[in-house]
C-alpha cells in the first residue's frame, strides 16, 4: 500500500514564519551598543513595542492559516482528519513528532519536559504556541553549549527547508 503523498509548504512561507519567530528581540552586543548611553536613547516605548508585537502576531497568525489552508486544500476528509487530530490537547506529542524532536536533539530526548509542558498560546487562532524545539529553544541552547551564529542558522534553514 502506498503512503499518501505529502504536500510541501512553500519555501517563502517557511522562511517568513521562521524569520519572524527567530529574529525578534535579538540585539547582538557590539562596541557601538555596549555603551550604556546607547541604551538610553532610541529604546522603544512600551506602546511602540506592544504595537509592533501585535502586528507581528497578526501577520504570523495569517501565515499559519494560509499554510494550513494550503496543506489541507479542498479535501473535506483531510480537513476532518486534521481537525480530529488537533482536537486532542496533546496533539503535538504524537509519536512521529516526538521522534522528530528527539532526532534533532530537542527536549523530547531529555528529561527537562519542555515539549510536554508547552503552554498553549492564548489567541483566537487556537493552540499555535504549542510545539517542539526550534533553533532558538533556550533549553536546547544550554544543552548544546552555544548559540548558533546567523551564518549557521541561515545555513540550517536553507539546507533543511521542506521545499525543493
């Protein structure tokens, strides 16, 4: 029996999601910004940062729904299967997803329980905040002992993107 053919998420969508998730709130320390007077000027206000985060959340939510629609398409049986799978509160702990996380040296392969204890994002889009380790997982960074440079992160994202 043949396995059903899996759709692929467009590279543009994957990169947009990853860029938004991975690049936020990372200001590398340089000689220019190490000076304390640098931090006193140009720091965004709470309202500005809240507005920026709200806009980013809106864009990422739309990207998620676009991607979901692209994967499911017009297939009613596939849509019902997807909704049934996601109706389980621990949908993200499916053995296939856990094995994938373990194989990437993620938290499922350690006793920290980060993936199992993932908190649900409180949004109108549902449980978008649940999932497994990313390149920016703090627990994984501590475990591997270093943070990825931008060059290495870009290499990994380009090399292992799910698009041809």
